[in-house]
């Protein structure tokens, strides 16, 4: 049976290219500008190269959501291909203008396009899109696909260790960090996404202790249906953490080099995890 429900998301969901292709998820890329040169996320600059260059950049990169036209083109493409309705799942509206721009584009399509706030970022968003797409590819109704996204949103989580706070400070998106930067300068910060925003959950003096605490945070959320280890340019360390976490999840853990749009705000050397609790 040919699917009738199309799934759209944005590149801040960090869904691996092969997974998006397998599940038929249409990914609209965000924008990053580096020293005056603008890149479409995932094109023209690899994530590995971005993280290698990031500490040496004279000006911090800037990020932007796609235009409403890019979303409208995605919706029109899927509807023209025979999909009857579209579920468009995006990064937390409290962290980005992405959802509002998608909703602006969706308004022209009436009830054929439904915009959904994941209240998450990275694979916390990605897993919601993947759960919805799994049902969509099986021919489920729109109501069932939307319900799958809603149930995933209730069970998904993201935690991370920020290696250096300078990039997060520059982003201006974490109000409590601006107020207390001095006390955090010499620590590794542990954060989570909660209620759609970045929340402080602790700080540790050494990286080794921070990673151990991160491991404990993930273990406390087991058993897991899905798991992804997230990193910004430290693939070997992320793979080692994924191996340590392997017994906790029913499916093999994904290891994801987070998008440049997220990396701009967390900086190189950060590591975290997103999961879908069983």
C-alpha cells in the first residue's frame, strides 16, 4: 500500500541521511553563515570540517531558519506526488523560529499540512519524526501518525555535556547562563531539553566525571526503544560511549555528528544522547 501521509522535518533533527531515505522523511535544511559565506546545512561543508575549523574562526558563525518558500516547496512536492496530508515536525518553538516559519508556509495548504512542535532538538526531534514515518510508511491514517508523534514526544529526551560554555554564551539563547557565567567558566555543564528549552541539571569539574554522570543519566531512563549518541566533532569518543550504552536499547544506538546549526551554539567537543524510553 502506498503511503498517503508525508513527513517533513528540518535538519536540526539530525536524522542520518540513510534513515531519512529509508523512511521517506523530507528534510528541509537550515542555514549557517561562516565568515560571510552562507551554506545550506549538509551541503558544501562537511560537519567534520566545520568542527575542525570552528575554534579558529575569527567571527562566530550565525544560523537561520529556511525561508517559508523552502517549506512551501517541500509541501507542494509531496502533495503533487500523491500524498493526501503532511505532518511537519520541527525543532522546539522556544529555541528557534523554524516552527513559525513552517506554519506560515503551511497556512496556504489548509488542513492538508499539520505543523507539530517537537519541543526538542537533534535526535529528540528526529526520533519523533522517525516514529511518525514508521507508521506513515505502513499506510496508517493521519490520526494514527499524529498520535505516534505525540506519544513519542512524551517519551523522548535529550541530555548533553557542554565542553566549553563560550559558544552557548554567544548564542544568547540560554538566559540563566548569561546571569551566572562566572561560576561556570571552569566546569563541564550538564544540560537537558525540558519544556522545549535548555535546562541546567548539573556541573562537573572534569570531563571524565562529566561523561560518567552523562552515562548515569542515560541509564536512569532505560529501558530504551531508541538511542542516539550525539557529538560535535569527537566521533571516536561518541562511538565508545555508544558501545557502553549498547545494552540499554532494543535497537542499535545511532552515532550522530550534530548539525552545524546546533554545533554553532554548543561548540566542539560536546557529547550527549537522545533516547526514546520504552
